[in-house]
C-alpha cells in the first residue's frame, strides 16, 4: 500500500511540473537536487530528499528567480521508513552575479505523508505543510549550473488535526541544472 501511495505522489508532482517544463522558454532551467539530512527533533532519523525543480528568472538580470519544486523525502528511523511527497514554490535571491554566486532561498509547500506518526511525533493526518529556507553557492561547471547548499525544512500540519507535533530537518543539498 505504501509503495502505491509513493508512486501516486511521484506522478502527481511530475504532472504538476509538466506545464512549466513544456511551455518554458530557453532561458528557464530544469534542475534535479538531492539532499542528505537528519532531524533536529531528537529522533535520530537519516533522511534523503529528492527535488526536481523548474527555475524561472523574475528580474531582468536574473538575480531573483522563482522555482517550482517537487519534493520526495524518505525519513528513516529505527528501521522504519516514512515517505513524504509534495510541491512547493520558492524564491531564490542571487545578489551579486559572481562566477561562484552565493544565494539564499525560501519556500512553502503542501505535502502528503504515509504515516500518522514519526517516532514519538504525532502528526495525526496525511496532509502537511512545509516551510523551507536555505543558503548556498552556485556556479557553472561544464555548462551545467551546479549548486551546493544548506536547507532547513519544517513539516507541520498547521493545527488542522488534533495533534501538531512538527518535524524539523536539516539537509546538505546538491543540485544540477539539466
């Protein structure tokens, strides 16, 4: 059953991103990111985050970008794995325009989760919100845009269910533009 839910989440996220990839112009950028992380809530999880995304410049000089990101997260603790999948819009600010360019980013999204609990954290339902922020650097390597960043990710149901124990996770992310 869990594999079916994860597969459905993957299809939903890819279909949600499809119009942006197909109808974008040449300057828009599709990227794939992967992150390794751990929770900050004391449950000693080992987490993986996969993030296909579509970037689009907002400002004329490209220093401000919008990004629509799908997220597929595996949270593993004490031999148990929980899947989280969703979609989130982001804003990314690259203030300098250097060859090795520092950036900051912020995003918020909606997610589905395959469990009502993660260790001792009660989530109480399948729907979660995610708030994310990060900082890093990006550069061109062999005509591909590559970024390395730190990301903080907060998952919570926003008090739409009886219990709302959140999960905070930190990630080291590597993204490559395609």
